[in-house]
């Protein structure tokens, strides 16, 4: 597959500048890799992201997934003309995570003029699938 990016995401810039004072920084979300058609990131399973019973909160997992998909989506379009905004997110919980890192990879399913659909797979440190998330982004003109 050819590269999908209008402007390829710069993981260092996102981690060190863009995500400062955001929910991503608060939850410890880090962009770890950018490929031709995907973006990867991680989030720790710790006191910021776990619920009282000691497993990662579903809402924190959705934040990781939506962040990965949204960051990716925004880099597919011309920032001077368009903005991507979340329109729908749907997730399916498959297994709990109680320690280590939650890793996610976002890949496009559909990149249209008015909307994008992203599939985000989350996994644990043993590379076991923990969540499947579908994110729909609306593309709006600035």
C-alpha cells in the first residue's frame, strides 16, 4: 500500500509538543511508530488508567484508540483546508489488562472526502488482542 499521509506524522513532535497539557499526556500515551499506512502508540496500565479492581478502564482504552485514530486522520488531510473531528467510536472488549503497556495500532479502513473510518487494535505486553475499536472521523472544511 502506498503512503496515506498528506504530511507524515512526526512521533517526536507529537509526543514532545502536540500532546503537552492534553489527556494523552495525563494518561501517559506515547506515539511509538509511524509507518506508511499506520500509527502505533502505547499507554501504561497504572493508577492513571486503571479502575479500582486493578484493570485498565474501558474509557482509558477508548482514549488511546481515539487518540491514535484522530492523530492519524489529521495527518491524512491538508491541515490548511480541513479538520478531522470524531463522529463515532465503537469498541469491543476482549480481555483485561492489569499491568505493563497497552499497545495500539491504527489503520485506515476508508479514507473519503467527508469521512474516514479507522480500525484500532489494542493488545497487551504478550501481544494478545484486548480490544477492537472502530473510529469514524468527519472531515470538515475550515
